[in-house]
């Protein structure tokens, strides 16, 4: 396995993130992996993991893995086999995040800080749907559930405290901004929308903000009628599509298909100027469509090149929120590591306490209830300080040493019954 960019943490953990995005891989490689997303998920679930959540968006592919050991190699090898990637194709493209670093990375991703258009709003919904999809397929684990739930909370905090997602522009909005100069009047422009999913909804909203009203929708999966009815659009059948495309001024394609929806055959026969925006990954529009006369094709690579620089203050504040949240998440996980030791200590003291209470009641003491209440109150006070101290030691990175000391004192010892 070739060397990969690796981000470690000192905490003992099972979490790994295998990540490739628009900054390290071209669109063609991202497409190839995206087409095999289900195969990759199955391979990681079967071969290397207690749980897997795959986050696949228009400019990134990430697998969050609850692995049985701390080495990324088994997961990477399973991913490479399933995605049909060579070792050379992994070099310099996939990053591996371990433990605390995996959590911090996901928090940044879900907050829009790692997107091509920093601050994009769609990514939070994509993170939520990634968890829901994994949950429905039975691929999640307790650790992954906690990780993704935390990520969604952090995303909301970043949005509410910094306003970054209102300052930043989504890729849909950015693409339409690039097209504005080519559309004389959005209110009269003929638009074809391909797709009916979440990205189609965002695209439609951005089009209507510009005044676009003459919009027809086509769905490769046959959902155009229902989407059109709920959004006041014109649905297109397979027979209508070619005619509508040749009359369109703008086409926005954002369908989740594995093969191109539009080819050169759909658009031949006219030289009138048209702008085609391909938001799909894999591509919705065959790249050679751009060779047709009068057609300008904008794909994700072109759009990402024009991604804006966000307001610096908002981004810096957002990154501070992410770092703080990641540190707190790591501390909570560390605290969980000392739970068995606390349980051993509590069990030992409870056993002694119960024996003494039973002995007391065996004497038929008149005030047995009062004495028992006092003893149990004292038990709570005795347990409080060492429990708090153990959690503090865990947060300070000494969970292993503290647990070992408590376990040595209080766990059952078969050599000294």
C-alpha cells in the first residue's frame, strides 16, 4: 500500500475516515468511486468494520469506519478492491483521519468548511442523509451514531453563531452566478431541470430567486409528475425531453444517476446558444456535449474553480467552534473509557454496603431504616469524588493508567478470593 496523508490522534479509538475530495482528485476519479458507492460500503462492512457510513457528495467521497483495529490498511485495501482503484490511484488522493482527527474533520465537513464553496448549506443535509441511509441498511454502530449526531449539532451551532452558511454560496448558487451574464432575462428564459432530489429542490429555489418561471422538470427515475405537481412546474416525459432541450436557454442537471442522462444525440440539430450546468456526480451530461455548436457546458470542476473566498472572520470563528467541539467529543469518549473501572469500584463498595445492611437488619435494630438511609447517602458521597476524579484524568489523557489503578484495587482477584 503506498503512503497516504494521515492524521492521527493519541486517543485510543476505532474511528477512521477515508477521504477524497475536489482538492486531491479529479472529477473522473470521484465519479468512478461514486458509481461503486454501494459496493464500497458493502466491502467495508463485510471485511473491516463494525459500522460504516459513506458520505458521497458532488465534490467528495468519504467512508467513516468503526474499525476493529487502528490500522487503515485493511479498510483502504477493501475500498480499493471495491472501487477498482490501483494502489497508484490512492497515492496523494485519499487522506486518512484517525480518532479525534476523524471527528474534527467530519465536524468541519458538516459545517461547510471543507466544501468547494465554503459555507454551502446543502452539506448538512447530505451528512444527515448519509447517516439515515447507513442506519436503514444496518451499517451504523454506536460510535458512528454518536459521531454523526455530534456533527449535525456542530453544523447547527456554526450556522447560528457565525452566519457562515448565509455568507457562503452553494455550488448551485455559484453556478447560476456564473451563468447570470449569459442570460439576458431570467423571467423569460426557458429552463430544464433534470432531477427531483434535494439538489433539484435547492436548484429550483435558486432559479426562482432570479425570477425564472418557465421551468420544466425531467426525472430519469420517473418522478417528474409528482415533483412538478408539488412545485408548480411542467413535467417532461421521455418523448418531450429532446424537444424541450432544443428550445431551452438553460439546463440544470442534478440527478443521482450512474450514467449520463444527456448525450450529444439529445442536443443535436440547432446552433442556438444554450448553457448546460452539470451538478451530477457521476456526470449527468456526457462531456462531449460541450463540443456541440452553441453549447457551453459547466461541470463541477469548472464551477469549483470559481469558488469564492468567504468572509474571513466568519470562517475563523466557525473553525474555532469545530475545534472546541472536537475536543469536547474526544473528552466524552475518553470518559467512557473509564466506565468499566467505575463500575468495578461501585460494585465492590455496593457489595460491602449490602452485606452490612443485611447484617444490621438481621439484628432487628429499631432504627434500621434510618441507618440504611444514612449509609446509602454516605455511599453516594464516597463514590462522587473518585468518579469525578477518574473522568478528569480521562479528559487529561490518563484514562488507561487511571482505569488500571482502580481495576487493580476493586476488581475481583481470582488469586485472593
